């Protein structure tokens, strides 16, 4: 006679981990272009705000926000155990590129 178990047998980790599509990972690719489009639309709507966005403070806040949002979306994709983890990792790198360019510009005084 077989003993009944309290828990049903679980699925292997490989099938559980590959169930979700990389939605958050794909969104992490779009952070920098979305913030750039929002800044452009704001500067077109109000020239006074556009001067603030083009200034050093506006650019520094924008590139930092891009990097942080990309990292958060990548972490969210890992928590959700989305399929193809490289999508989120590359998205975090792409969303951090504006910050890297900004820092390089500051160091080289471009």
C-alpha cells in the first residue's frame, strides 16, 4: 500500500522557470527612449520647462531615473522568473547607457 503524501509532486524547476514571457525585461529596453520622448514632448509644450530639462540638473535627473527604472524592471523580471533572462539584463545595460555617457561627458568635460 502506498502512503498518501500531503503535497502533490512539484514540477521540475526548468519548466516552472520558463513559463512567463519577458514583459518586464522587454520594458527595461524602453525606459531610456520613453524618458527621452517625454522630455522632448515637455520641451515642445513649454519652452520654459524645456530650458530646465536641457540644463545640467534636468539631464542628471533624467539619466539617473533611466538607470534606476531599468534596473528595477530587470529585478522585477528576475523575481517573476521570466523566460530568457538576458532580455532584462541587456535592457538594464541599455537603460544605463545615458548615465554612462553623462558621466563620461562630465569627466572629459565635453
